C-alpha cells in the first residue's frame, strides 16, 4: 500500500487535467465533440481554457485556436480515463487520498494553505470540490495502472547500488523542462523537431510544451524541476551534460516517442550520501518511471476503442 500511495503522490501532478465550475456562455452553445455518449460543448472548452490559464498564465498569450486545441486534448484524456475507471470503481463513492492529494497539489503550485489556494481558484470560477474530483480521477487511474502492471516492473537493484557507490564526491544537479512528442504517419523527425524549435523561439518553452507535449508535465509547461545526475538515464545525461543554461537538447528517442530537454539552471554540490536512502530513492524513481510508461501504453490502447467525433 505504501508503494501505491507513493506512486500516486509522485505522479499525480504529471497526470492532472482540471475542470472548471460553471460559467456563463458568452456566445451561442455549440457542440464541439462527442466522446462515446457524452457531448462536449464550446462552454466546456472555455472552462478548460480558463483552468489551463490559471495553471500557466503565459497561455493567455497563445492564439485562440492553439489554446482550444490544448483544451480539446486535455478534455479527451480525462474523459477516456473516466470511461475506463467506471469499469472498476464507483467514482461517486470513492474519496481515496482526497485531502492528502489536495494538499500536495496546492503546495506544488506554491500556495501555503488551502484558504489561500481557494481564494486563487475562485478567480477562475473553480471550487475545491472541482479540484478534488479531478484529483480523485487521477489517483484512481494511477491505482489502476499500479495494480495492472506492478508485477511487470523490473529494476536492476545491483546496478543502481553500483552506480551510487562509485559516485564522485560532488554531483551535478539540473533544473529541467521537457517536451515529449510523437511522430504521426509520414512525419519526419527533423521536420517535427524544427517545427517545435521554431515555436520555442517564438513563444517560449512553456507554451510549446502545452501545445506539443504528450507528457503529463505538459499542463505545467513541461516543468520537471530539479534532478541530479543519478536520476537520469545514460541517454538523457549524455544529451544534456554539455548544454548551457536555457539551451535545448536534440531529440532523445524513448519508448514513448521523442524527448526534448531544456536546461533551466544547473549547479554542482558536494555529495554527502546516505547510500541506503539514495539507493531506495532511485529504485522508487525507476519503478515510477516504468509505471508511467505503462500508463501511456495502456491509455493509447484503450483510446483506440473509444468513439470520438468532431462536430
């Protein structure tokens, strides 16, 4: 159970897709999407846009069509997850982890307490109950993935132990952001990379992550935060270790697509290692990384069987 809660807590932010409380429609209501039997209107799109802007204010500078597309993808991902979860859970009766997840969520957004967070989201027509619903869906999704794939997770603990115990007396730390993208049929990697790179140059990395990234960090502008070199695999480390601050990497191939990494900051610090604690941390991180990969694989699989119609 501790492993499950850790997985849910670590990843909850990389999977959150928020909804917004009812707002007045300024224009005529128009059907935008149908997902299975559920109708999605322009009002739903506007709600999602308002939330995304609350989460990342720089999105308000994007063209309306791009912001609409981001909202569309966000809504689709959430609805597909909800459809799958209803096969296993009664969402109306499940209150697992709600308070703990809410606390972790608003602290990640740099709010000191729930009262402060509540006042902020009120500006975007959000209520705490709306947030809890979203958090609950994401927590249950992570629980579902954990239960389905925990026996398929494989970690070479000896390799991790060797890596930690042969480290230098200092360590490099990097503040990173990411864009994870896929190639569609007939798309060339060089063309897609140049498209994203040009968007980064014109609109910034955060907005580009919102537009192009399929990672769970996309709603946070691709932000990963601070990691040390022991937390990066060989391919990622080799791709970024020669980069300067604010530079981006060439595409890094992964099992889920291609990754572009930006270095926001970096530093070197003296290493005072609690070896056992460090080893266990890296083992947990590797397990969570694999579970995130299984989550993307499972999502893409079930998406193929969901009816989605543009109106």
